[in-house]
C-alpha cells in the first residue's frame, strides 16, 4: 500500500521533533550530571590520612581507625584514609594485607572496622612519593573542600625517615613528601592548610622549614610518639561541632587533646607535641644563622660553653627518646640549648646529671 505524501511528510516532521526533543533532554541531563561531578557542594574540611601500617604498627592502626570511627565523617567534615596493612602482625578485621581506601563512618564498636571501603588498590608501595601524590590528587578530585589536612601516620625518624613500608622495603624521605605536596598542587597561593605527623621525632626545625612552601601549619613531636598515637576523638569531635575552625584552631585542639589524653588516659606525662606557624619559620632560620655566626666568630671563647650546653640541653634519640648519654643523641632542643648558652650551665641541673 502506498502512503499519502502529506501523511509521510507529517510523520517525518513528528520524528524530527521527537529526535530534537530527545537531544535536548540528553543534553540537559548530561549538563546536570557533569555539574554534579565538577561542582558539588564543597566540604569545609577533608582530613586525609596516609596510614602506612605495612610494618609492626599494624595493630596500632586498627586502634587508630576504630578511634576515628568514634567521630566519623559528615557532610562538612570528611575523613578519608589510605590504609596499608601487613600480613604478619594483626589478623583481625579480615586479615587483609593490601592497601585500601576508606571513608571513615561513625561507629561505636571499638574492635571491628565498619567504615565504607571505597577502593581496594592491591599492594601499594606506601614508601613511594608517587603513592602519596596519587592519594592526595584522588582525594582532592573526589572530595573538594575549603580546607585540607594531611595526617602522616607511620614510624618516624626525623629528617631521615617519614614512613616505612615493610613489604616494599622502602621509606618516604622528607624531600619526597615535599615533592608529593608540590606535585599535588599544594604550593604557592594554595598551600595545604594543616600537616600532621602522627610519627616519632618529626618536630625538627629542618623539617618545618622544608614544609614552608607547601603548608600553613605543621603539628609534630620532637620526641617519640607513644604507640597509641594522637588522640583523634577530641579534636575531630570539636571540628564536627564547629567545621568553620581554621588550621590554627584545629592544631590547638590537637595539642590540648594530646596532652590531656596522655596525662589522664594513658598516664604518660612525658610527651611532646607542638604546632608550627610555618609562615614564621624564615624568621627562626635567620635568628639561628645569626646565633651560629656569632658562636663561630668567637669560637676560641665560646667552645666550652657550646660543649657544656649541648651536654645538658634536652635532646632526643631515634631509639629511646630522652637519654642520659649524649653520644646517643640525634636531635637537640634548640630553645633549651640557646637558653643554656645565655646562662652558662645551671648548677642545679649539673648536680642532677
């Protein structure tokens, strides 16, 4: 049967209108979808935790994640962890030994990890600069925020070591951390808001100065950090209640909570933790250079004072914290050293030694 030419023309127009309408609908949907990915509501804070527990700290990492779950993520504060475990030290919570990413969710079970697993990465070398950089970039792209904090969780050894991955037999040196932050876009006008070392012996002037181009505030201990690490419940609970806190306020909350925790809960009063305003580090460096210049210029007169001040100043070693024997010391407290230089050696301290 032959169709009427007018009917065929009408049908063609209808099909064309339908096709155009579908294109418009698909275009609108695609625009909205793209907008939802590229321009979501920013969180106030994203806390990034680079948790390298591929070593004998694996059981401590279980404790730390459970502690973080007592707070959990909210719309305004998201807690994201990249967590590498080891097959040898803790068999709980599935006994997996690869590297996974988690959105930390609120949970009151102190033994079982119930947070949302986002990705299973397989075995990752957490001692690699590229692994850290990739984690930061992935987090920034997926969870945009007004402010970012990065928590480095691992063993620490001052300038020589920031993280240790047992499976890969690698460590993340300070220059690798600097490069990772730079490559992830934290430099210039967009610095990382807060850098936290939940690691031993990372509160060195050298480390703080090396972070000046990449972060605003740094939190670290010049002494050994106890195995339980930083108390996250106190400061992050405060942040949840007041997500408009800035990096200075959050760092202060970390310090106060750390001191309270080890005085009251862990009953270990001898701990150190400090916040560093990295913008002021150049002033400290210049003052230290001036002090060194004066001492060197008058070395014939000052060397006895230098030796005695070093002998009695507070100092820390990579293996045992504060020690009796100065030959074991790796890091000296600059303020205490300078203070003793101005006084000579206090008699009462010399007698105690």
